[in-house]
């Protein structure tokens, strides 16, 4: 083995992390498969009609579910009643069909192909019903409802849905979902009214009431006795020199939230996304016209 001790240590740690991630993904898969069984039972017989043993079994399952999808949580801060209601509010999913659906709408081109095929099959089936075929439990109404929605609107919805897969697809690993939320939280949360800590010398919330991470941030921004820190947005201090706050509901991303620097960053973020979207549409139009080549396995070939 030509690696030195440091390289061996790094390799061993990487292998352990990979094994841990694989084990976590396998556990999530098992839990989500069991969830579909519980949803099927709820669809047949509502949770309110279950006997005591069934409810206790499901409560135990909810604990396993939380531990699998959110291993960093100790479970004490999780609203299990709300979690139960949320889990049973969805219909049972066919795992294979669900994965197939998501794989077909990852890009706008794929979503367009999927939608065209779906609509053509819906039109063919509706023609069969018009020709005298037996109507299967209101199938005609469903097909007519689908086809009545404008094509462009359906395509836009599908494209947006594909972009939000890390949030909407419950089979996506939790670390991938957290990474997506971290990268796009400014857009996803904008406009939602959330609880914010507002500097208030007479507020009921003190430093000791906050979590360790938030206390660390405040300590870096605030110097005792200066009445506040940098950027003009640091906490106010009480007469004893300790920052205090009140909790206020403020729309995330509004003029009441953050500093001028944060608002400018959000504007830049929107402009960058608009630029990327325009470029993607431009390249796709060139691809369809055959002006843009493809690169596959290191070899270029012209689009037909």
C-alpha cells in the first residue's frame, strides 16, 4: 500500500461516511415503503376507526419515520400529531411509477415530451369513449378536465414540479432536500410570514433564551456597551448592556426584513436566475433547429 498514514485515514473516513449514507438511504427506503402500507390502510379504513393496537403501532412507526428522515432531530421538538396527519393525507404511492414520473420531467424538454405523449393517449382514449366504449367510473370527465387545461399552462406546471423534486418527492434523501432548501431558501420562502427576532430593549427574549448557534452569531456582531453592532441591524441592548428582542411576524424577503445589502443580494439572485433561464431557452431553440451539437462520450455529433 503506497498511501501514507494520513491518506489511509482520509480514505477510511470517506468509506465510513459512504457506508453510513448508504445505510441511511436503505433505512429511508424501508420506512417509506411501510408508509405506503399505512396509507393504503387509511384509505380503506380511516385512522379514526382503527383500534388501540393499530394506533399504537402507527405511533411507533411515526417515531421510526422521524428518526430515518431526520436523524439529526431528537424527536422531542417534532409535532407527532401534525406529522401523523400529514403522512396520512397523501394517497399511497407506487414506488416504481413515482420514480418513472419524476425521471421524465427533470428538464423542460423531457417534460414537454412526457406531456405530449400523455395528452395524445388521453385524446385516443376519449375517442374510444365517444365511439361507444364503456365509461369507467367517470373516466370521460377526468380526461375532458385534463385536456381542457391549456397546453402551455400544463407544461409550465410540470417544469416547475420537476424543479421542485427535492421538496415534493418524499423518496429524495434528506441531505439532498436540506441542500436544496439551503441553496434556494431566499426564493422559496419569499413572501411567507415567519417569526423574526426584532431588537427591542424591553423585549421578553434574552440571549440565554436563544439556541447556541444564534447566540454565537450575536456574540460576533455585538459588543457590550456600544448599543449595537455593525450594518445598523445588530441587536439593541438593555440598560444592563444585554441585547434583548421581541418576536414579530414579518414577510420573508420584504422591505421589513434584513438589511439593504440583503435586499440587493436578493435582486441580484433574481436577475441571475432570469439570465440562466433565458440562456437555457436560447440554447434549446438552437438545439431544435439543429444549430447546437451534442457531446456524447467525448464525441461531438450534430443534432438532427
